[in-house]
């Protein structure tokens, strides 16, 4: 009987060694809290769009370490290729309905197409002309049935030369138009500001902000849910401990990524101390030297 009310996998780890439990505490877990679940629902709706002359994309923006990458990767995991072969135009192929990658660190067309070809597992000559890479990417995106492209850290490509930035975004729009696929971008407020200059956010990439947490019921609910993923032998009951919650919120600055990292570190300390539950003193991002 799961008396600790843990998720099944975490419960199984209660009988394992401290070392195994510590490694498990470091694992990532998808927690479908309100904003994240809503965004995945929006992405699912866009993924199911029929072919259109002009697909509307999306920009998800917000502070660094606030869950944008986790949402994109969740969507990717839900729809990534299963390597099941299908017959298309008389040829046996495997479909790649969705790809995910981090944007190049500069607005470079050649790097963009190289990243796409890498995700499609297509051999390439990296010093080939941009036009040839672009045609190759379009050919295989179409052939492999790609319906959505997820591009993380897009702010990295929206710096420096404004003309190159515009060309980079124009390439994304042309990919979407010519192949009838949806492109989803994620980045910081810097990305939102850069795209707003050309009025892109209100037309091709309408923007949704992923806000920081408030120290409220939703935050408590998230912490209570995440505690179920931590294979500690005693209940910490963090959601009922106001002092602990306040410390966690203060240290995390309302950022979901930092909250999760603090919880992971605290759980590891609880195991190493043999205490097996989390206390306020465990809530620290870096140890005091």
C-alpha cells in the first residue's frame, strides 16, 4: 500500500539505496500546473490544425528558468517520432511530425537549416550554400510529414544586425508558408521586444507571457504535487508549512525552474542527513561555505 501518497515510480524507489534515491531525485518530472497545462493544450490545438495558406505560430516568453523549455519538451515528447515506418508515395519512411532545437546564437540562416537537418537526421555538408541547405530542409520536412517546429531560446538569434534578424524571421515565415507547418518560439522578454519591432508578434507570432509564481494557493498546490515525486521515507508536508513555503518562494524568486531545483537539492539533503524529510534549513540554492 502506498501510504506515502507518492507517484508509483517514486514509491518503488523507497526500498532502494540512498545513492539510487538521490539519482532519482535529480530527475525531471512533468507537473501539469495551470499555465503549463493551458499552454500544452494551445500547442496541441495548433498541432492538429489542417493545412492552411498561413499558419499562425506562437511566441512563449518570460523570465529565464521559468518553465518554457519544459513546456516545449513536453509537447515534443508527446508527438516525437516513434520510428514506425509508413508508406508514402510508394516509399517506406518514418515520419517526424515534430522537431525541437535551440536557436542558433546569432541570426544565421545556414545554422538554422543545419539545425533542422540535424533534427531530421539528414546528412549534410555544413559549408554548403544556404539555398541548397534550405531546399534540402524543405524537401525532408515535407517528405517526413513535419507539422510543428519548436525553437527554444529564440532571443539568442534576435541580437546584433537588424537586417540579419529580419532575414532570419522571414526564413521561418517562408518555411511555415511553403510547408503549411506551425512554428512555435520560446524566449525571454528580449525576444518579445525584438519581434515587436517588426510587428511580428501580433500577426505571425502572437505572444503569450509565462508569468512568475505568486506565493499563493497555486504555488502551494505545485509544491504538494512535486513532493509526491520525491522518494523520502517520511512526509515533509511542505504545503502545510508556511515557514518552509515562504523560504522556498523567497529563494526561488517565483521562478518554476528554480523552485524545482531547490526541491531537488532539499530532498537530497534530507536523504544524506538520514532525516528523510525536508526542513526549512534544507531550502538553500548553494551551501554556505
